[in-house]
């Protein structure tokens, strides 16, 4: 029932948006950049939903249930209150100023065709990894919609089909319309579910020290209460028999979002989200798509507070629900016994919804989860398809391709990217580490891009910085597989490749750009005087 | 109530961060831009 409601909802809004956008989509430029005419509201909603997918929902509740607790909501502060304003106020208008169509094209103008192609290849790989995470999250939402009765693999396949439909027909403009509707559905659905969860808890609190939400607090704070409820036994069963870590951190303090003394919070949530978004995100095609499509710089900037507000509050219901799910024996029992559960930490929220919420609210909540993941997944498909079709195929091999042929090519590329995502999603369960690893490949590109915008474009410096950072990143990734050991200090967070990649990128990037030959940066007055054809007005 | 506390503190922290970044942009954007 809930699945039917959700599918009808998406079919209806997609059909409406296709009809709406088809009138305006006559060429590939309309498809990929909405004709460069998107107003500030469409830009804001489109951009807000790009970094707001599984990162704010599925992967975040997995992080919350594996030791970080409610402090996982800091992820959204990093993405929504730091990265988002930086992007909307500075980096988005920067790409708009270039009047080009893709990020690899900008990199090519700055550093030559070779580096543009390298960026096209690596950014596609990076966002394929992140797209796989989105596909898993989409499958999880559909799993919840089926009441946990459909095999997760089928759910993932339905998810990718929806994602394709999301982007395939009307392009960026269609996605922008859908994103406006979905942003509203996302917030309304998830907060309504949270309200109903409160009612459920109040109704089932008899006999405990506190009613409603306070009951959950009591369970977390009191080991005796946990034992009395039988939680300890289920938790041990899940950990020892199924190898799942769920519930092992059911301790007081997990319900606070201010566990600032927890180093894992800093090294695994706050720093990664800020560093990786503001580096890999800035040079990625899918994050920049709304800005390429914006009417002007004013349209890029105007919605900054609205966007921030939407982004930062959207993650809270999911994190709270996962923490509540971990404290309820019936939900954990379902995780232990349901044969369709592939990973209990991922499925805890749908299982809680099925246990605690009325069917229509489960439907609404899962539609809102779908809204988040589909929009991000759709943007990634669009971004990757665009880079492959334009930067890897059209510009190097067939620069004179007709507009009609390019549209066909673009759609084929989008479908191929979708197939790659679904293959990955069927073979993976853990989302969060994949984010961190994939994002790391954008760090050196951002460093040379940033320096090349405001200071100096040095091609040899850019090549050395990027290649060195990639080599170090790969060395950091495969010590076990290839049989060597990392330095003794590379333990804990420093074993993540993002930190070492950041250090290598910044040090090499700055030093080499300073000492090696180059030309003035793209936004400098000197460059504008040397290349009047690329000049733009500063706004 | 812990849920309300998380929601309110999140909004306050987020808006302060965004506001500070906006202020920096406003002060450094030279001629500036008419915003609203």
C-alpha cells in the first residue's frame, strides 16, 4: 500500500514536471543548463538537495548508531551552514562567470586538455562511488515502503529506475521543479513521522520512569533498564551471531548533540564533511550544475539563508529515529529476525517506522527519504552523464556533433552511468567510508583550481600536485590488499586517506605554484586583460 | 526534552555559521550586491 502511494506520487509529479519542462527544453543547452535561465528559487532548491541525500539520511543514521549518537547532526552543519554558503556566495558564481558548460571544461581552460580529461575521468569515478551510496539509500527507502517484505536487491533496482526517470526526460529544469516539490515533501514527511513517533512513545511508556521521549532517555542512561527490557540479550545476539555492531553503544550521552570531546566526532564527521565538501564538492559537475544553469550571479546567491535553513534541519528526524529504533526491543528483534535485512544499521529506521507508525505515515516518511536520495542520485547521474558525453566523447572526438545526436548520446551516457550505480549498489552495504574515500580524489584538484582562480595557473604544479596526491591516496587505501604497512603514526583517523591527501595537496600545491612557471589566475585583472574574450563583470 | 534541544541548537548553530560566512562575503565583496 505504502509503496503504491509512493510510486503514484512520483509518477504524478514526474509527469507534471516533464510536461512543464518539455515546453522549455528544445536543445541540449536547455536540457543540461535549463537554457541558463534558472531563477534564485530554482537554483536554491536544486542546490540544497544535491548535498542532501544519503549523506543526511541513511549514512548519517548509520554513523549515529555506531558510536557518534545525536552528534552526527553536525554533518549537516558542515554541509548546510559552511559548504552551502561558501558555494552559493563564492564558488557557484565563479563557475557562472566562466560562461562554460562543465567543470572539466573550466579545468581544461586553466590547465590544458590533459588535466581537463583527467579531472573528467576521476570526478566521474568519485561521483559514481557517491552515487552508489545514494542508490543504496533509495533501495532502503523502498524497502521501508514494502514493509520489509521485498528483497533489498529488488528495492535497489526499483530505486535506480526511479532515479533514471527523475532525470532522463526533461533534464535540469525538470529536476529543478521536482526538487522544489521534494524539498517540501522531505521536511513535511520526516517531521510528521517524528511527531507520530512521539505519540507512539507516549502511548507505550506505561511502567517506565518517563513518558514519551523521556522514556528513550531513561533507556539510554540506565543499564538496568536496558537489561529489564531484554535489550542487552538482543544486542549481544546481533553483535555476536550476526556480526552487526548495532546497539553496542547504547550508553548515556548518545542523545546529546554536543559530545564535542569525542574525537571521532571531529575526525569522522565535522572535519571530513567540511574538508571534503568544500574541496571535492566545489570542483564537481553535479554540485555546480544548478550554478551553470542559473540566470545570473544574483540568482546563485539570493537563497543562501533559505538553503542553509532547509539543509541543516533536514537530517534531524532521521538521526533521532535511528537512536530511538536502537532502544526499542521490538525493532531490534525485527532486525535480528527479518531475512530481508541486509544490514541492521541501515534498516533500523524503516524497521522502526514499520513497528511504530501508521501505514500512511510510513509511506509519507519513506517518500520523503526517496525525495532526498532521488534528487542527489539524479544530480549525480546528470553530472556524470554530462561529463562523459561532453568532455570525454564530444569535445575531443566529435566537436561538430549535431545537437540532436548529442542529446541521444547524453541520454545513453546517463543510462550507462545508472547501470554502473546499480551494479555497485547490489554489492555494497556500508555507505559512509565510501563517501570519505571517493571525495578524497577531489582535494588536489580543488587546491590547484582555487590557486589558479585567484593567484596563478601553473600547469606543471597542477599535474605534480594532483598525481602525487592520488598516488598517496592509493598507497593509503590498499596496505592490507597489497601487503605493506603504513607509517606508525597512520592510525585512527590518520589512516583515512583524506587527511594525508589534504596535507600533500596543500603543501605541494602552494609551494610548486609559487616556484614553477605559470600565468596569472583566471579571476585576476592581468588574466582578464590578456584574454578579453573571457572577461566578465565582477558582481 | 532532548529532541527539541537538538532541533533548536542545530538551527541556532547553523544560522550563526551561515551568518558569519555571509558577513565575511558582504564585507569582502567590494562593490557588494543588492541582496534582497
